[in-house]
C-alpha cells in the first residue's frame, strides 16, 4: 500500500485558497492546521473537545494532552501547538460562537466536539467521516494521491528538514519506535543539501 503523498508548499497554499472560498472556512482551515502543523492523526482530531484546547480563562492552550482513549495504541501523549495554530483555533472558535472573548465559551459545555459536523454538531466527526472529509478536500482542490495522512507526513518531513533529532520527532509523533517515525519522513533535496553543508 502506497503512502499518502506529501503536499508541496504550493499545493498547501492551493488547498488553503480552496478552503477560503467554501463554507465553514474557519473550521476547515483549523482542521487542516491540526493535521499539518501539529501532526495529529485524523482519529485524534475527530476526538478533540473544546476543553482540550480552551483554558478556563478563555485562552487557547499552547499544548494539549491526548488521553489514551483518544490516541492510537492507547498511549496518552502531549501535543504542542505552534502559535500559528493557536491563533487559527482562536479565530475559528470566535467565528463559531460569535465572540471575541472566549471566556464565556469556557463556562459552557466544553465536552462538546471541537470540530462540529453538520450532521452531529455536538459529537462532531467520526474518524472515518473526517478521513473522508480530507480525501474530498484534497480531491476537490485538484490534488491526487493525498489523504488524511498527508498532513502528518508533511509535519514529520518539515521538522526533519530543519535538522531535528529523530528522537525528538519520534516523541512529537507519539511513536513507540524510531523505525515507524522514519517511514513518515520523505527525503528531500533540502535535506540532502543540509547534510552535505555540514562538511563546510
């Protein structure tokens, strides 16, 4: 079985432009960012609740803890959210609840799904329906060979290109062994050039 294709920077921008032209743009952009900028699995994204990302004071957390039942292999892990993703989640929730200050949202039922679906606003997507969402998102944006795993591979390869220690990447992806992690990384011309430049 072939691996999901990794989007180029140009293709990634193309998907974002497509999202901006459709309904539910803020939600869909935040879900894409969860995949590409935090490396979350589609099952993990589908299980996120508002409480996972929102503090009692209405701020977006800079890290979220995924309990064992929300992750593959029943192993809890902490996911770090880059500032760009934090900002996008805040924007999405502000639009969803029509509030700039999200403190009021934190006083409501935050066990609701972070990402609503049209059919199940409270429960959100199932892992399967979210995988289908990503499939059609890429297809409708004119990209082939991409799936819900493309974002996770993009995340892994981008971090590896920066010269990050493989053990760090393994921890960020939540893998038990380094061999699994390295299958996510696609060797790129940038990585090869960075490697030989170490000889200068």
